């Protein structure tokens, strides 16, 4: 709610100016860390160190995690070593890694110096995993139980170590070589008799992912199985971390935003709209516009090669935009449907034939529907000659047919040869479909109307 | 993984044919309910009742919830009253409501007859909330605590009632008029001393939503605040239910899929691609194609009104597709960025001026970049006259400018007058931008080249 924030920001600014620190603190402690982070975006940067110091330790750390990287960097630079150490001590390792990844080298060095040796080791280990892999987003702070423990002993262990764990809602039973042999939900633990061994009520249908699995796949699996946390195992099947559901939601949201941006021929940016500079927006948009503009050279060449024919029958020119738009729309309907189906794991390369057969049938019924309606319109409203109307409508069917065919197969082949279907589909699709539609139009016109 | 399922489906079919029920059961109990539901999609419908009866009670209910509505209906029809009652007893109320909403009237009647009176009352109450509201997706099965309880008493209460609750990871402290006064995480409860009152460690920064709040807003808030469950309150601020994070993830995924479909001019369908009939695909796509095709009448009219002028300078025709495509792409870049920003709550109607000012600057730099590149290409490759190249490039700048302007403001105004920005933006955008680009092109050409 940007408006609510704007008003609150004014109040906070005024109170800061008037040095009403007690009142400020009373207000801030009632606000959720996610909202404080948003609020900080609306305040002058130089106020942040002071306001941040007013927050209680835990709220301060939670707020810090939610902030954008620019104000984070500013705060770290304003921190004394002791203050920096206090914040790092409160962070979960996966959050610390996310922050470190966004900071310049000298800030990273300071963070690692202030972290205690064990945390430093963990951060360095997590930094080694490839970007966007399960390993790079997991936390190593989970509750592990041993099979010989009873329910009461497991609860004791949580009471002793749980305060530092990212979640205690799911605990993991591992054997002496750290292989996961069971999962215990906190519900099962609380409902169990105190003396039952955890092996009696642990769940043994285990779902896990490898450290190298892509983060989108991990998030999608957490959603599919309705998990609170997904265990992450290394190449030797040892349990090394967990990815929690709150991170999975952020990932799904980001990936959806990225797919939407790519389909609209925009290079995805991570910053919010108003935080993105005009130059950054230009950079994310202009390459695609340039590429698409230059690829329209083909359509231009086709039109020019039929120039003399067209000038003898100018009525046909009027329908070029309609044919190209309809082809483009029919194609993007198919490609977006298939791209989405691939993202959800419903469609893969092996299904190509089934997809094409389905799209062909859809294309035929769509094409005929459009052609019939358009023929009526051409005869009754535009009052063109029947033969000319027939040329336009036959082209319409052909354009929809080719558009759906190219639209549904392009994403499948793009994935097969290792390209991102969302990036490749839309620009290439327009170019190919436009060219095919125009060529078909002029060829049919030349034959039927003896234009040549 | 459709392929894994296909292989497993073959095995299951063979074992069913050979009546190896013991083996089948041993296989099925190792599979997660979400995967069994997917597997059932690949098996002949008539095998489902038999396989379903092989599942242990709890796994059966979990599988039932994950299934599509067609096989669900088939199963219900094959159930005896006792079997139906057993499944309903295992379901959480919110899942039961989801199922009831998809069933025909006679099946609904049977379900309600078999549900115990209290469940029946809850289902009926939840059915009264508007579609896609927080009330319609919440569950009423949460753990409520009283402020006078100690940690030990709270844990006792969870042990007594927790088995029937959807989640015990977050518990809610309510006063005697059922107003929520605090939230207690299971972690806080386990880490607290047994004799501490819950008021001592409950969290009092309360975040909740109203029963009538849109489900997308609820899911987005769960994501933003990183919650396991969101409390839902009625008009009198009484706690009536919770929405859990697993449902929130499904909602975010569905809403993203819907937005993507709408942007590609497809009416969203809920069924997976291969389950959707050709007729259903036709129905979801053809209205938009028809609408867009007929709206291209305007561009046709514009071209026809400049017909004589165009035939005297046919070289200009060749650049119509390029100008229209570039305008369309530039416009959809802006509209998709704004629509996404609105969905994430970053942009609202009050920001219209800021958005327009930003897009104008982006449009100017993008337009000039494209014009410069294109001028070079027109002179060096296409070898058109400098004056003609100037007409094309000036139009290019104007087209990008108007496209970004219309593209960024249309979604904002659509939302303001109560339309869905994603639905309205793309079809209208193409029509408006195409018409403006063409008019600008011909007007400039008429003036500069004295075509008229």
C-alpha cells in the first residue's frame, strides 16, 4: 500500500526532525518488518541508520533481510563493527548469503570478518553453489534428530537448539552417515506419546531435491506436495540443508514475473518499477525492439517484391494489418499456452506430436470461424468483390493454421536445443508468422486474381 | 514428470489386470498423494474405484483432494454410503468445500447427507462466501487458545484437539468474544517455560484479512509477510478461519497463469492442456481473435482512405508491418510492466502522472535509438530516398511515443473503471496503437512528401 506508506513516511520524517525518538520507537515496534522495509524505501537514505538503531535486535535483523540492497549497503557502511556483528548474529545463514551476494567486495570482506568462524565457514560453503540452485538458496539451520531418540528427547533437542533454526515445523531424522531416513512433523511429535521412538511416527515417504536442482523446480515441488520445507541432499544423498516455503513463494512470484516480462519482449529487472531508472528501462526494452524492428526487414522485402502487383490491386493492402495481427495473435495464444504447460511440467518434448495434432485441429476450427465471419463482413460492410474476399479469407485460414503450428512447436524446440522458450518464442514467432502470412496472401492473390 | 507416470501407469495397469492387489498396495503406499492423483489421470477411469480402495484411509483422503473433479465425481458415484462417509470424515472442511463447489447437485446432496451434522453446517456456511474470497478458501479448523492458559495447558489443548486441525504450526489467542488478541507459533510454545502464560510470549503485531478479501490479495500478503497461515476475521473482527500457505501457493500459481493467459488474449481455463478438449480451446481463444480481427477494420479504413496517395508512392507500403509491429511491441512492453507492477501493489491509480512521465522519457530514448538505427538501415541497405527515410523514422519515434503512452495508461484507467487490466490492455492496445501509428505515418508522408 504505497499510499499508507507515504503518509506514515511523512509522520516518521516529522518525528525524526523533532527528535521524538521514544515515540518513533513506539510506532516502529508495532509494524511488521516487511512493512518497515517498504517504509524505508520512501524515506531519505540519511535517516535510515538512526531509525534502524531504534529497532529491537530481532526486529532489526528481520527488517534488514527484507530491505533492498542499496539501503542495506548504506546501513552496513554506517554500522560500527559491534553493530554489524549483532545483525549478522541474528541472521539465518541463507539470508546472510543472499545479502553477501549483492554487496561489493569490500563490504563482503567486512561482513565475513565480523561473522563468527562457524557462520563464516557456512556462508563460504553456500556461496560455492551455482546461482539459482537449491544449494544457493537453502539454509543449513534445520533440526536433525536421530532414530534412537524418543518423542520426549526430540522435543528436548528442539528446546535446546530450536531457537537458532529457521523452522522447527518439520524435523529430519538422519542416520550416522547423515543420510535422511525419515521426516517428523512437529504435529506428529506433539501428538506422540513421550516414550515412543521417533522411528514409530516418522514419515518415510521421503521427497528431497539435490543441491544442484534449479530453484524454480524446488519451489514448484514445494507447492505441488504442499510442504513447509524441502530437504536438500548432496551427491552422496547426505542431508545438507532445507528450503523453506516462504522462500519458495518468493521464487514462484519472481519466476512468474520473469516469464511475463520475457513474453512481452522485456529483459526482466529485479528492482520495483519506480526504483528502476529510465536508462535501466531503456536497456531492458530497446534490444528487443531493435531486434524485432530489423527482423521486420523480411516482411518489407516481401511487400516490395510484390509492389507492382499490389499497386494494380490496392484494395488488398488494406487487409495486410488485419492478416498480420490475427496471425500474430493466433500464434501467441498457442505459444503462451505451451510455454505455461511446460513451466507446470504438463508438457515436454516427447509430447510434440500430440501438441501439434491438437493445435492443428484448434487452428482449423478457429480459422474457419474467423474466415466465415470475415467473409460476411467483407461482402456486406466493405463491399469488396467476392473473389477478393475469398483471397483474404483463404489467407486468414492459412495464417491461423501456420501461426498455431509455429506457435506451438517453437517453444518445444527452443527448450530442446537449450534456449529459454519464453525468450525465444515471442520475437521469432512474430517474424516467422508475419512472413508466412504475407507470402501466402500474395501467392494466393497472384494465382486467384491473376495479379502477376 | 509425465513420462515417469506413463511407465508407472503401465505397471499399475498390468498388476491390476493380474489381480496382484497386495503388490499394488505395496507400491501405492510409497507414493505421495499428489503423485497418485497425477497417476490416476493416466489410468483408465474404470480402474480408479478398485485402486482407490487399496489405499489406507488417510492417504486415500489426501489423494482424493488432489484429484481433478471428473475422477472425483466418478469415485463418489462408485462409493457406498459408508465409503463416502469415511472419505468425508478425513477431509478438512475447506477441501470439502472445494470439492462440493465442482460437483453436480445430486452428488452434492449425497455428500452433505453423509457428512456429520457439524461438518454439514460448516460446509454450508463456507459455501455462502463469494467465489474467490478469503471466506470461501479458508478452513475453520485452527487451534484457538485463551489468554489465561499457560504454555503447558496450550500444548495439552493441541494434543487433545490438534489431530483435526489443518495446522498447529500457528495458534491463535482469542478473547471471550472470539476477537484475536495474539498469535503463538508452535516454536514459541515449545521454547517457553511450561508455566508461562501464553500472553507472555504471544505475538501481538497482528496481521489479518477480512472474509471478503480477494484470494489473490490474501495469498500475496502471506508471501509478503512470510506467514504459515493468515487469520481471517469477519465484519465484527471475530476470528472465523485461517488460510494456509499451501493454498496461498496454489492461488499465486493460478493467478499468474491467468494473467499470462489474458495477456496472450486467451480466456483462462483451469484444466491441464491435454485434458482440455479442442472445442474448449476453441472457445477460450476464438472470441479474442474475432474481436481483434474486427477491430482491425479501423486500420483497414485508414489505409483505404489513403489508397490513391499510397499507390503513387508504393515504397511506403513496405514499412507498414515494421511500424505496426514496433508500435505494438513498444506498447505491450509498457502495459505488461505496469500490469505486473499493479499486481504486486507497487503501482496504483494515484501514480498515473509519475508513470506517464517515466514512460515518456523511456519512449523518447527508445524511439530515438530505433529511428537512428533504422535511418542507417534505410539509407545503406534499402537505399530509399533520404526524405522517405525521414518520414519512416519520424513515424517510428511517434509510434513508440504513443504506444508507450497508451500502453502505460490503459491498465491504470481500466482498473479505475473496474475492468481487469490484463484483459483489457492487450486487445485494445493493439487496436489503438495500430490506428495511431498508421494515421501518423500517412499524415507525415502527406505533408512531407506532398503525397496528397
